[in-house]
C-alpha cells in the first residue's frame, strides 16, 4: 500500500487528500460549495470546477454491477447503490489520507449553509464508504443526459427493464468507471474483476445532501475504482482452490465378485504339559466320556449300599 501511494503521486490524475490539504493551506480562496438541482445537493468546488479526489486502500466489502449476490426488485431498484468499503490495515500511509479527509469535512463545516451531522461523517468510520446511486428519477421537464448501461454491467437486461418500468435513468453522475492502473495510465476492466483484498485506487467527489431535519450529510460519491494490485487475492485463491485433476478425472469403480463358501468347524490346537498337541474338540470329547464313566460308577456303588442296608434290616426283623 505504501508503494501504491508513492506511485500515485507520480501518475497524472486527481489529487490525494493530503495533496489537497497542502494546496488549501497555501491558497484557501479556491474552495467553495456549488448547489445542484433545487439546492438539495452541494458539491465541493475547487478552482471553479467540481473537485475530484482519489485515495488508496484495501477492499473490505464491495457491491458493484451486475449485483449477482442481491435480489433486485422493482421497489428496490431506485435505491440500488454501487459502493466499496476501504480499509488500510492500520498502515500509516492510509491513516494520513483519512486524517486529510477529516480536515476536509471540518473545513466544509465552516462554509456549509446548514449544520453537518457529525454522526454521519464517513471520514470518522473504521472503514471508509464510497458509493453512488445506480439510477436517477427521469425528469421530463428538463433536458437530461443519459448513459447506456452496458451488457457487462447488466448481462440479463434485468436492471434496464426494471429501471425503465420504475421511471429511472442512468446519468453521467451515476456512472462508475472500472479501471486498472498501469505504470503510466489507466485501462478499462470488468467490474467482476474486483475482489475483497485487492489494493485499489478510488476516485470520488465530496457532496453534501440535505435532509428533512434541515441538516446536511456528507458523502463520498464514487466516480472511479481502479485496480492497483490484486496479486495477494490471486495467490490466496490459487492456494485455496481445489486442484483440477481431482475433479476432472472420474473415479474408477472396482468390480468385486462374491462366491459362497461352505462353513466348517474351526479347530483350535492345544498343547499339553508333555508337549503333545491335541485337538480342542477331542479334549472336550474325552472330558465328556470321562465324566459319564464316573457317574456310572457312583450310581453302582450307591445301589450296592442300598441293597446291603435293606438285607441287614430284614435279617434283624427275622431274628426278632
């Protein structure tokens, strides 16, 4: 960002706020306010021309044509606005330009015909807001210069159809130029090329809008947005993107055949103390046979004892 501001001072174009402050300190008679329309809008005039300034920053939030992320309806098209929120990542260079903008608003308080609302001061926010209405109400009583909305800004002609139905037109004051800054000049680019994180240069005008409370609200009217450096966001998108070879090649399906296998008993070998291996099933059979032999011997002994007791009792009864 520091290098971008340094290059901006060498390229021909609008003044930076810090450059304007230096010019104002040398000659303050060139500053004035000019009313547009029925005295509801005031623009900053410098040396008998509408003043256009520029500043640089990092895009935090952006909302430009063709507004693909928004649902534009007939009742909302009149308030449709192209805007960008700029930050400076706490850099001293960006803060210098913001302080110069605050000095500019303080200067307007001295020459404004009405009180300026301090709470609506865009130079006091953490992120600086630059915006412009997309359309203006059609004025059939006066001659009005219009600008055609291009297919890049409105590929489906939805904005043009809604604005025509709502009685709105796109004027030169609503137009926003989309550029890319080179070492010596500016070239046109698509509005879809701007992304959050890009370092951009913004050209804007300072305006005061009258409210129903008989006060004025300062705004920075967006005129041009120029890309300065998008290498950071391009590199970030490259790192986070899914590799093409992982989605271009279809996954191969492996065919697996199944065949029925007959079940059989599983024999687990056991080792005796004498080192001989016997089958677990054989051991269980031997144990069962041995248990049945013992039960038979016990039943035989019990029967012999019972018969002996019965015989001795009969002998005693006979003797008696």
